[in-house]
C-alpha cells in the first residue's frame, strides 16, 4: 500500500482519493488458469492477442449485392448476378467480379474480389435477363459501403485484451473469437469479514429482546463476491479486547479485513484501540459522509483493513465508497474512478449541510425521462428501505435543499 497517510476525519472526496491511493500499492494473488465461461467477473493476468486478422476477410455488413461502386454510380443500373454467397461460403470463381456483374451476398459473408461495396437488398429489384438472372440497383453506393475490410478490427498479433482487464461478456466473446478456451486470471482475493458487538448473534440463532442477527456479515459477503473477491466470514467478536484481538489477527491473515461495528467513540467501541496495539497505521479515522461517518481505513503490515460502522446501511455504503478500489487492486484490476450518474429529482428534498449524503433512492420513468426519489427510511439501520432502493441519491455537503426537476447525482447500487 502507499505510504502517505492522512489521519483524522477527511471530507468525502479526500477519503475516496486516499482509498484509491492506498489501492495503488496493493498486489494481487498469483494467476491461475480458468475455463473461459468461468472467467466472467475475474481479472485477466495475460495478454490476449489476435491469432489472425479480424475480420479475416472483407465482411459484408448487410444482406444485398456485392458490386463495383463505379457500376452503380448512376442508378438505376442493371447488373448480372453471377454468384450467391452466404455466411461461411466462398467465391469459387478464379477471376474477380467484373464490370456489369453482381454477387448476391448475406450479412457476414466474404465480399468477393473485384467488389468494393454492398448494396442493401432494400435498394434493389430482381429482374430477368435474356439468359441470366439480373438485379436492378436503384441507389448508388460509395466504395467501402457496407463492407468491413480484412483486418479493420485488428491485425494478426495485435493486442486485444491487456492484463488487468475485468472480464465480462464482451471480453469472453473476444477471447472466444481468437480461439481461447481458457484464460489466465488472478486468483480471487480472500476478504475476511468480522462483525463485532455483544448485541450481534448468528443468523440461525433466536435473538434476545435486545439482540440483532448478523446481517452485516452476509451483506458484505455478497458485496465482496459481486466485486470479485472470495469472502471469509469470521465468528462474531464480542465487546472484549482479548477475543476481538484474536479474531482481528485471524482476519489479517487474509488479503484484506473488513470490520463492522466498534469503530465509533463509545465505551465499548474497541476496534481502533486493538488495531493500534497491533501496530496499525491509520489512513483516515472518519469520513464526512452520511451514513458511514465513523469509517476507518488503514493497514497492519501489508494488509489493509476497513472499519465500517455497524448500522447496516452504513456498512453497505462505506463498502461501495472505500472498499471497492482496494478489492479491485487485490483482484488484479486498476481501481476505477467513482463516477456518478444524473437523474431528475421527483420531489423537493431537504436535509442539513456539512456532510456528503448517500441516501437510498429509487429510479422511475424510462428512456430519457428518468426520475429519482429518496426512499422513505428510518436512518442507517433501515435495511428494508435499502432493499427497496436501486441507487443512492448523492447530496453535496453545501446543499440543504434540492428542488423537484433538478438534475441530481446518483450512485448506482452494484448487483
């Protein structure tokens, strides 16, 4: 991890940039081979190059007729059909297409030598000549129209996918097109998850009147898996320094440790104290956001940790803001900048200034008429409201009022 640290509470943008800077010093696990379809969501650890020109032949992009553009410069022009070429077919004649000739052709088929354009079938009409089938071309075409030249997408040996690329369906298609049945990818980073607090019990337990089930461990495990990591769920840590220390040490044996709860300033919030005893270096100890203000980022040795508030929505938000760039680096990818989208606010909204707020919200409408509205919620412990949301409304720290119809920033919820 990077060595620059900024202890204390940071503004949101400072805290995010500090997390990105920390991520730049992290190294992924060793690569491993992976079957092509199983590589989805993983990060590429090898260079994928074109094994031949793409496309390997001049390719028709429309159904129609391969022609010499000069022959149809003054429409209508009648041409003699001398071949029918389907996708996967070939031009079988030894001589190229000659003046006055056309070849019926399908999308994806090789354009015959001598032809330099394809006329779409919509601009033609079949006619009968004296001895041969003819076509009347009713519109001129420019040389190269509706034809992708051989090698236009990539030349043989060209780099197609670089190491560090996150693999999705488009990358899988490209790898398949060059004959890759497997890919070398980085191993998924192991991300330890530790929930703390005497009030937290296992999800299978019957909670007492003042206890809650350990939902944070499961929401974080789901977020870790979605981000390309392998979650390691640790036992719940009680509010006692000794057991907490042992579990934190166990978590630090993974590639990264996420801790929920115990990072505020209460009498039983012991996480920072224990981390200090273990020689932790803190990057920040709070971020000016809501929810998630008490978030703590640092490292013990070379292992990063992120302390997240115990309230469930705070945990979800702070993971998206600060854990994702670290996890991306550990997975072998370059962390992406955080980018907000925009939508129009459906109803007036009021809040307080001073913090950057990430409030559960829902989108409605369609196409270019998309609106967003804050989901009614009861604060950062309201999981039910968050489950109804599909994004977060982002309120800048200097705004206390947002007007209906105003373009506002949103952060999409990763799924």
